[in-house]
């Protein structure tokens, strides 16, 4: 039994006053002489016994009545908690997109929010609402209701250990406060990266799993370009199901909001199916692939953006070469050439491909600029001259870990072997060619690079053209000068596809789409002024992200920015630099749920609830107060009534 006003109990000490008065009463009996003394003594004896009993009974009833009145005013009650104890309830409500799944009362998130609002009649409670994006503290019942009504889905997910740490950070250290934690989620395995450590908190934790009616979910997983020609592009979309199905799912292709194609994904007792669309190459293509599924809606659309191919910047440093100008035409390339003596080093970082054409030596300043160029993703082709300074070239090759020149061979050799499996020429020939006129060269330099891959080889099996894959680009080594006096390679049919692909492979394909994440890094090829910035906007708003400006690109860092799937335009001033497509992460699309009992393990502070109704009833019962003051008032009246009966009917 507990008391709302325990200080009133001190009044019980006042009950000692009537007891003292009773025990030490000062009244004396008066003796009256009478003739029949024996008879009078007998009467006196009987009267004193009756009076003594009556007084004790009256005293007891009076003390009990006063005691009940004092106890009633102290307001006694029975409860598992104190009336003066505040309860801080931290509620984690998973608002990730997997909570779009349909339960008995509609979408899991919305039905859970409604149930909390309906059942929240707890007294002396403050609330903290934790979502995948926010941590809302010190909410009363109305504040919690307001936040739940306005709660939206989030593309972010939150590890449950992180949730517990956030809840612990919200705890108050006040002695009179009881902290409770409620975790409401579908508990997908993808959100449980590590084993949950419930010992992080010492407070009771209640788990409630929100389960959809159907675990099946069909979704668009990814989009890629499978084949591209000068006139057409083949687009491939991967459609997945969370369960093995045998169904035919319609899939549609939109350009902006215009429907331009339809097909079907025919599942034959499988999890996945691929569909293809053929696109006519256009300047820019902002596309959306859609399907209809009654499970979750966030993964029914997939956005992508195909940018118009930009011209490739090719820069030749060294001797002039007419064959390069013929290959790198104006319709596809921005070709420039410069002698070493008049080289503008600032222009190097703006290129995609640089060709060192027959330099006798490579100065240190050029080496530093080319090292930075390759670190930024550029490709480099090195054609030596016949009079190279080997020490200078070896320092250069060593800087790029491209071997070293071991000697000069001045015997004529034919170029007889083609590596058809090399990525540079794997799509050049329809079949292997064995009867063409082999080009030859009179001089070549032997390079012992062990990490290189040969593209063309001499008749002695040494490489004529080789490539070395670098972290951000490719290094190509041609072992012979290509001027007409040394080699006829530039007159052969091999020179065009090889040098053409040198440039084509130096331009990285534009990324079709990006995935919405807490931190997104997007590289934009653009040159902007020192004080200029890029702006991102869509139909709902615009913002300026953090950005790192380089000489020919801008790195955009999108953190702490609420992003939605769809198209975003990147502006430099009033000009659209690029359109990017964003899609929600598909990790939660593959429905795979955890078992709560195994999740809770042997944690003593964890309970598993069956429903939100039961959960709040349990908390309410813990806070339920059974008041007893009415009973004590009733007993005080009863004892007063007994006293009256004693005084009236107990004869002396």
C-alpha cells in the first residue's frame, strides 16, 4: 500500500492523547455509607467491571474511527508505480519504406500510428518518438499525436543497436522517473546488421513486430545498358520477386511522363526475370520503368537518365601527327595538339586522353602534371621517339609503375598477333583475322612491365602495344615510333580502331542513376568559376549542396538532405548542366523478417508483445491506481456508528 500524502500519517501520533487520558483519568469514586454494606459492595463491583469494558470498547472504536479518517486523508492506494513517479516512454516507430506493406488495417506504418493514438491514455507520461530520421523528445500526448499524424516514410534505415543508444540518450536521471522503451517495426533482417545488445539499456524493452498479410513483393531491382550502337541502345531491367512465383507482370517504359513502350516479365517458377527495351539514341533520355504490385509501392518505379554523349577531349603533346587528326574528327572529339616547347600545362587537366607523341625526353614538370591527370581518371598513351633518353623515360615509367626500358631493338619485326579478348578491341572484329598484311616496324624498345596486358604483339611474341590498368584510368605503351620512316602501322587497318578506342574508353560512361542514401557523392563534369556554385532542384524545391570544385569537375556531397526518388536537375547559373536520377534503396524490397523470440534471446529486460492494444494495456495496468480512501472513510463512519451504539445500548 502506498500513500499520496504520507506526511498526514504523522497525525496518528495524536491518537496517543485519548489513550493517555483513558489510562490516567483523575475521576474518583465517592463512597456512600449504607446499612446493607454487603449488598452495596456487590453492586459496586459489578458496575465497575461493566464500565471498564464499555470504556475500552468506546476507546477502541473511537481510535479506529480517527485512524481511518487520518488514513483516508493521506489517500492510500495500491499500484505497481508511484503517483509521483513520471514515466518516460521512448517509442521507436520504423518508418522505412518496407512499412508500406499492407496489414489487416492498411499500411503497417499508418495503422500502427493510429493504434498508438487510440490507446494513448497513459497518465504522468512523457514521450520520445524515434524514427529513422528524427529523435523527438519531451512530447506530451497531444504532441505525440501531432507527430504521428504527420509522420512520413523515410528512405533511411536504422540499426536497432543505434535505436537503443538513442533511447538511452533520452533517459532522465531523475529518481522519480521510470524509463521504458517500445520498439515497433517489421524487423527485417536487413536492418539487423549485428546481434542486438539489450544490455545497452537497463530499462524494460517491449518488442512488437508489425507483420504484413502477404510477404510476397515484386519490384524493379536495377537498370543497365546491355548494348549500344550508333543508332540504338538496348536497355535491360531486372525484375525480382521476394518469393518464387509463376506470373506474368506488365512492365512499362516512360520518357518523362510519356508512355513509349510495354513488355512483360514472365516468371516461370523463379525469383527474377529480365526485360529489355530498345531505345533510339537521342540527345538526352530521362526514363522511368514501372510495374504494378499491391505489396510495397516505393520499389514499383525505377528512374534513370541517359545523357547525350559529350565530345571527348584528346590532346597530343610532341611531334605533329596527321593520322591523329584524321581519326579524331570534330563530330566526336575535341582534338588539340601542342609542341612541348609551347605547352600550356593548365590545359592538361581538362583532357580525357593525352598522347605523348615521340618526345625525346619527358621533363619533371610534365611528369607531375601527368601524374595528377591520371589520378583524376585520365588515360595516357606514350609513343616514344627513336632518339629517346632512356634514363628520362625510365624515370617516367617508374613513376607510373609501368616497367622500364631494357634495350633498343633495331631489327625489323612484323606485328602479327592480336589479342581479341582485350577490352580495347573485343568488339572490333566479328571473327579472328589471319590473312591480312602485317604492319612492321624497324625500331622498337623492349619494356619489361610485368603488370601489362598485350594488345598487339610482334612476331617474336614481345608486345607492340600494351596496357596497364591504373586505379582511375589506363596507361598505354607503344614500343615503337609511328612515323612513316620507322613503321607503316599508321597505314594499316588496325590503327583506326585502336586509337579510336583509346579515346572512347577514356570517357567514363555517365551513371544511369544514383541510390538515395544518408550520404550521396555525385561527380559532375563541369568547369565553373571560383565563386560559382552548382544548384540542385526538382519539382518540389531547390538546394545548394556541399561541393568540391576541381579544374574540370565538381564533386557534390549530398548529406542530411531529404531526397526522394525521381529526377533532379543540376544548374550552373540558369543553365542545366546535368539531369540525375535517384532511386530508393532496394534492400528492404526483399522481404525477410527476423524471429522476435530468437532476437530477444535471454535478455531479462525484454518482453514480446502481441499487439499495440495489449502493449498499452500492460503499461496502463502497471500505472493503474486502486484508491482506498473511500474504504477508510466508510470504516471511520462504521466505527463512529459502533461507538454510538455502545454509548446508547451498553448499559452500566
